[in-house]
C-alpha cells in the first residue's frame, strides 16, 4: 500500500502547544462511518457511551527521557549531545536516539549533567556500546536499577514530541501536562495522549453511568514519532514496545463483551495492546512481551469496538491505524472537517471518538 495516500495538508497553527484546561473541555469529533460528523466535547463521553461499556486505558508513566550532556575522553573538544531514551534493555542499558549522532562512535563516553544529588561525583556517564544507522545507539550506564532511574529523573526533561519541542522549550508545567491521571508504571518516553483528556471529575461521571475502566500497560517508545520513510507500507518496520495485559483484566473485558458491552480503546497504544493479545476468536488473553503490530487498512479488528484518539501526523503509522479502523475516506473527511472547524492537533490537541467501518 502506497504511503502517500495517507498524506494531508495541515496548517502549522493547528498544532497545539499546550493542552486546554480543564482537560475534558477539549473538543471531541464523533466519527460514524456512513453518517455525519458530530462536534462534541470530551466531557460528553458519559452521554456518548452506554452502561456496560469498558474504557481501556494505558497506565504507562512517562519518564524524563531526554538527557542533555557532552561527549568526553576523546580529544580536547567535548561536543554537546542530546539523547532520548526509548527502550529499556535491562537495569543499566537503554536504546536511545542521539541528536548529533555523527559526533559519537562505539566506545565513546557521554556525560549527562554536572551536578546532582543521586550520582557519585555529580555526574551520570554512559558508554556507547552499539551504534546503528539513523542515529540509534545502545547506552551502557554507569549506574544500575533504581539508582539509574533516580539519576535519569533528576537530569532528564520530559520528552515532548518534536512538533512541540521545536517550537518552545520544555518547562515545569509539562511534567504535569504530559502525564495522564492513570500513569503508574514507569517506562514510556512518549505519553499515551488520548488519556491526557481525563480528569477525576469525568471519571466519576463515567462510573456513575455504569462505564468501567480497565488498565493495560504499553511503554510507548520514541519510535512512535518516526515518519514512515518508505514508499510502501509493506517495507516499514515498527519499533517493538513492551506491553502487559493481566489475566484478570483479560477476563473482565471478555465477560463484559459477552454481556453486550463494548470495548473502547483509549488511544492507539491501548488498541495495539488489545489487538496483540486477542485471538482470532476475539477473546483477549493475558499478555506480557514486546509487540510491533502494524495496523493498516485491511486489518480485521478482533477486540476493539470503539476508539478514542487524538488527531495524528500525516503519513504516520497512527493515521494509518485510524484509517484501518474507520476507513481512509472517512478519516480524510473527518480530518478536513477538523481543520476547517478549528480543532487542535497532536499530543496536546483535541480528540475524536471513532466508530468502526462496517
């Protein structure tokens, strides 16, 4: 499938640089294939869903994964380096994208920060143990386990996506704004952004309506922002991400669906986790492992009945996913309506509630 069919023109001023407040005040475009489009607000969700439905949210927590430092130990020059961690390998090793990758080679030592409370000698060092094409490296840190986690939290910045970070600096407000109220399990380097719209007040109204909330975990990698550079989707390789669905959650979702309840995936991360764990019979099973599922039009959805998601980048795997769910023409029409109607796009932007294509 040619990737250029997923292109669209988006005015630069539609990229949201801050979320609305309160979060549930964000616009919500309800998309029903074959029917009209409905302009609502996220706060209307209790009226748009039914008793017995199940919202499935991602409880992964964003870590301060963007580290700034310098290369040391190779000559007098110590060029600046910026690393974005995107996948934990073990207690002391991370995969990372390097801005300025031409400045580093295997064996180099990178030093992040010059002062701190956690690190001995007031520094956090990492050695480049592997380097791949495209600026991706494996970093071997001098600290391990909880000590490394604390050092990263002390020195790192929230890893705002490039379309925000290129327009303004990260600040203290982002530590709250770029985290969902469900965040619990450390590990993501990008927020599961559909979950950013929820507030305790909205959760209380959903519960009063008889709508259950269940949690899965998918640690979102920075690869989610990588553009699809190939001409055909068959040639694109997804970055693997680690996900978990417990046996208890799987059983609860299967029971709810058997009673006529709908599974509503909050975001592409929850949807991909559910679809990875589901069998061809539609039954969701316990799961713990990596998933690199790549969903494009033609995919048969097994476990998800509705999807709440933000508006995504053109020509991205995420736009391909929503095109698979509701139909490419339907989503092209929905995005055109959203652009014309002043919807705000991407991580801090507005949302849509998608019904599946027949």
